[in-house]
C-alpha cells in the first residue's frame, strides 16, 4: 500500500496535568478575570487566565479542545513550567497517522511536511517514509509546539471554594503554530503527489481544524483552503483513489460548517468525534439533544441529517464507547466492521503500551481487553431500532435509507497514553479498509 498524508505535522509536548498543579497556577492569576473567562470562553490564549479558562472548562466537563497561543509570555511560561517534563513526540493528525501507517508496514507513506526541523525529522518513523530533503522545507524562529494537557477522570482541584472533579479523561491542547494554520502544501509533496499519483492507493487528509477566521496577511480561511481543494480535485481524477478526511475541533463553528460542506462532495468519507458532531449539527440548525450524552440514536440522526444536507458520501463517528459509519451509497458494511475493529484494536494496543501497534502481536495483545459495556448497550439499542444484523461484535443494516455499521470500542482500564488514540484509529482503519476494498 502507498498512501499520501496531508496536511499538518508538529511537535507535541504531552503532559499529564494534575489537579494540584492546576491549583498552583490558579494562585498566580487574577481571580475576577479568570472567573469571567471561564464563564465566557475566549477560545484563544492571550493570557494565563485564557489558558486556565480553557483547561478548567475541559477538565470539569470531560471535553477536549484546542486553542491557539498568541502570547509570547504564555508560550514562555508553558515552556518553562512543562516542556522539560513532557513527553516529546511527533504531533499533528497527519504526523501521528503517518507514523502509525509506517508502523503497520505500508510500502510507502508520503507526508506533507512543511517545517522539517532536526527534532521533527528524528520523531518521524523511518520505514517506508518519504520525507522532503531537509533544505527544501521552511524554517522559522519558533518551532510549532502543541502543548497537550492530558487529564484523568476522578482527579480534582479547588477553584475559589468550589471543588471541581474531572468527569472524564480527555485533553486540552494549547497550540503555538505559525505554519499549520496556513494549510501550506510543500513543494516536495505537491510535486511528488502529482508525479506518482498513479502509484498511490489513497490519501488520508487532516489539519483543516487549524484554519483561522483571519490571518495577518489579510487573507481568509477560504483562500488558505483553496490550494488544498485543488489538490484533492486532482487526486479525484484517478479512478478508484480513496480519500478520507478527518475533521477536528475548529476555531469557530462557521469554519467547521464551511469545511464540512466543501469537503463533502470531494472525499469518500469524513471522520469526527461526538464533540465535533455536536458543534456541526448545532451550526447546521438541527438542534438534536443527546449527542454529548452519548445517545447513539441521537448521534445516528445527527449524522443522517449531516449527510442528507450535503453531498457527503460517508461519516465515521468515533467515540470513547462506540464507533459507527453511516454512508449514502457504499454497501461495504461487513468490510467496514472489520476495518473499524482493526482500528479499535490498534488504538487499544497504543493506549495500553504507548507504542505504535505491532500487527503481528495485535490479536494476542487485544485479547485481554473487554468491549465497552455502555457502548455494547448502545449498539444493541440501535440494533433493536433498525433490525440490524450481527457480525462479530459489530452490527450492520439500514437507518433511514442509509447503510450503517456500528461496533463497541475496546476498554483499556489503565492506559499508558490517551492522546493520539483517535488518529491511531483513523489511520489503521483507513489502511484496513483500503486492503479490503482491493480484495473485493
């Protein structure tokens, strides 16, 4: 298999933050300003109060988010306080997925790398990876760094007399990155993809959530997106070329809606989690309750409405407890169950070990993990509603004239890592579906 990967890579500084550390930082900020910003989320980071407001909100509600840092003082604070104690690894959806694909022994992985520093080059996997010559990549004063603050369910901290308990493990990302929001295509990637497109089996693309409402050069996010759309259109001229787009936590719901609608007719499938699905459906005017509560029937209806209101071919919704795919015309649901289950096993392997999945040890390693009880109940529920058929732990059938499959996730009770699981799932399930499509 030969796979193209676009568009974002960076360095991740992954740090497991505790309630006690949060309390320490609370003591360093202005109380009135912090409480105001917790109430009215700024969604960008210009001060330490902004950073804390986002982190506290995510910890209290068990949600994930990514905010951009626009303050050198905050960047310096985070570097001094956390960088040396963090786990440093390749980041960005594309960077993580490229490494996962390399670890799963694909023949060739071609990532779009705009900023290839020595540190980034060392973090990329070597097997089958086609990187640009170092002198052809761009450089700048500040390396793109994403501080990924991982927090655990049950941890707690005091906020001015109120005890906050973390409801669910998740992560808050504070991002300093001048390159990826530009959605730049490197000259090397553009030329290589054009010259070798006939040798490629598919592409997985991401990084769209990095787009911003405005840019210092006066351009719009639509202008930044335009070259990427042109490249995807070029790939679509190849018969049988399969493209999956992973969405993400966007800076604004307006950008999320625009990107979804403009990608819908261009890619074969799009992936998103429950938070991203809720944001999208609310912006598109569906107003469906129960998505954040992980109600599978509400999520099915939301995904159905998203597809029906666009030219989308398929949506893959991945959550902590279950994954489902809803598609307009592609009746490969048995194969998709196998592909999704492979992705879930790879994610569980990574969660339990902190290492990229080893295909030869996958079944043995994952035999110790059980399916999510809540996910199993939700899958049974949608089965009873639709009359779906069983295949292994998954089901497949038809929901309001759309094909679907669903399967509960595997639970790792004491994960070594919780960051990057979605990208691991996406890359590995994408690879497995390509393999199964080529067999059929």
